[in-house]
C-alpha cells in the first residue's frame, strides 16, 4: 500500500505518521514540500506518488485570520480536498479526510449528529464544509472524520495558548458559554487507525455513512477546560503566574470570527458502526498534561 499523508507537520499529522508507516509505504510531505494552496503542485504530487490511500490531515485552522484570509482558507480547506477527491475517484482510491464541528451552527444544547444540516457561522467553518461537500460529491470512496476542539502538547491550539497565558498573567478570562469535547490529537489518530485497519478501507468507508464524529466523550465549557489544564499542571508540579481562571461570556470576549456555542458531537455512529467508545475528555487529557509537565520541568540545556 502506498499512502499519502497531508498535513504531516501539523498536530494530528505528526501523531498519524508513525502508525501509517506500519501500514505501508508512507509519503508525508510537510508544508514546505507540498503547499496545498497550490493546486498544480498537489496534482503533480498525486501523479508522482500514485497513492493507494490518501489521509488528509491538513487544514488552514486559524479561525480568526480566515475571516480576512478567506481565499487562502478555501484553497487549503476546500479546493485541495476537492482535487484529492477527484483524483481518488477516477482510480478508486480511498480518502480519509479530517473535518470539524465548526461546520455546524452551534444552536441548541443537544449533540449534533452526522445527519444534521450544516450551517457554519464563520469563514473557517464554511471553507471546511465546502471541502466536505466536494469530497462527498466526487464519487471517491471516502470517510470524513469530524472532530472538535483538537489539541496536543505542542503546536498552536487551546491548551498551548492557555499554557502560554498562564506563565505571564495572574488572571485568565475564558468563555464559559461555548461547550464541546476537548479532544487530543492522539485520540483522533487512534480512531482513524482503528477504522483503517478494520479491513479494506473502500469497503469500510462504504458502510460508514460517509461522515463519522471522532471526539472525546463528555462535555466541558472552554472555561472548564482551561481550569482543568491549569489545575492539572499545577498538581503536576508546574508553577504559573496565573492565580485565577475567570469565566466570561462570548460577548465579553469578542473575536474576529463567531464561534458556535454548542460544539457537542454525537458519538453514536462511531459506536454503532465501528464499536469504538472514546474515553471521557478528562481521562484523555491526563497523558497530554503528563507530557506537558515533563517538558515544563525539563532543565534548559
């Protein structure tokens, strides 16, 4: 099997690379080697590599900058997946694509299920939805994994942002009316690999329903997640300037892009179709905090 992994330098791609190597011959170019905003370069790469499996873990993920860099967001999040899907469709090559809870409106307080009509609130969500729809219409064997609040011990994400702020500020103000399931990259990677190793991906994808949610179980507000990060690291011996994590409303913390208030995702299809039961978000957070704590306490060279 010849596997193309895009987004290899990102927080999810880094975790996926090693297990994918065990499945076959892996090509995992970083952004410097393959710019997904360059459609011709992507087409040339596909022709040169001739993958028999494509895993697209790449995305333009700067939610606020996407409001002004909309064209760039669409090139990476919509045009590139469409190119991959059309190439895959003509050759029967399975495509696994990672998407986001931001395609949903965030209305109500019930978990979104995969059959719900998407209604993104911002340019990032709209660009990701455009990519999802292009894949679904391509005719390729595909599976879209939608996840929520992805984080890791490194890279740019909510956890590392809270960590940086906690080092320098006595008070952190974090919204408490946005609710979802904080999900580590390792969890999504584990779900993806379990599905890919379940059998021929073309057959597996055909019975998946096309879209499957892959996130941690349970729910938390952004404020609860921030508290869990700061308190958990302090219990692990990390010292911070932060003394208080104060809840505020989204209206009190305006951002360029509007965020969904409800990012809860139903995990019923993941359980029913694949027998996968993800851990609660607090349990999934523990090994990540362990890794952060080790790095924080490691003496400088």
